[in-house]
């Protein structure tokens, strides 16, 4: 998953980044309103963690921006403000969940995973698509009951394609989803996408999967899911 963290407390921010990175996510972190606004408008994320009280602005205003640009990202408010008014305001604006500080990082991670399952996979812990079974929480993939050994990037690529099944996704959008925002200059490097996609297809087919990834020339790729 690609996650944006908006949090101005350095110690908490670093702890969250380390924990979620170790859990296999691609995570970016910013500490103030202006940087957060730039990230929201320039990049796509699966989940955005928003603190309400941040320098140069307010997290609630960022939620308005996220909704205004019709971002598909899930939104979790993380804030020391544990008042009912703040919680209601965030949820009314379109946030999906609210977690009051202090919290355990394991709970935050569980909330993120649950949110992604609800938004993309109908809340199911196992995604069954054609002959492939994916367990997002465990980072595990099976083809005809055989485990497929994927790298973190290959797993993230498969999950992104499956999340957009039967839709064409551009090479640029795939690059953006797989790359750190600091590697923005590489987003147009389609060899990066092709290399990982080639390896992913090979590993799935070696275990008996059909090649469900269709190339849409000049645009990108489509993961064809059986109806």
C-alpha cells in the first residue's frame, strides 16, 4: 500500500514511518499543511493519515481537499483531540476512521488494513480472482494452492492491478504507485514497470496461472478478471 502520513510530532512521525515501512508499505511523511496539500494534489495514495492540528493549517481542511479532487484514498484521522466534535467533523467531511492519540502502532496498522479491505475488496481477508488467491494482510499469494514467492514490489504491483481489475491502468500510474515520491523523476521510466511486470507474470504462470495481464498498447495494462 502507498500511504501518506501528515504528522508534525517528529518522534511519533518517525515511529509510524518505521513501523509501516517494516510492514511492507510504501510510506511518505510530511509535517505541515502546505507540504501535505502539495502531496495530495500531485500523487495518488491508498491511505492518508491526517493529524487535525498541524502547522500552517488544519487537517480538516486537508480532508476537504482530498474529497474535492475525488481521491480514492482512504482517510484515517489521527489526533490528540479526543473530543466528540472533532471526531464528528472529520467523519462528516468524509474521513473513514478516527484514532485518538496515544495509540498502539499495531492498532493503526490493523485499522489501515481493515480500511483497505473495505474500500477495495468488500472487507474480505482473502481476495480470490481467477485461480489466484491473495492474502493482503499476510503478503501471501497462492496459485492453485501453491505459494508464489514475490518481492515486495511485485506483490504491491499485483495488488494494484487486482484493485483495478478489468480497468486500464497507465504505466505512469503504476510507476507512481510503486515508487517513492522522492523518485518522481523516474515515473516516466517505463522500463521499471515492464521489468517488474515481466517478473510477476513469469512467477504466476510458473505456478499454473493464466496470463491475465493484457497490454493496452500506448497506454498501459489491464488485469482481466473472469466474471
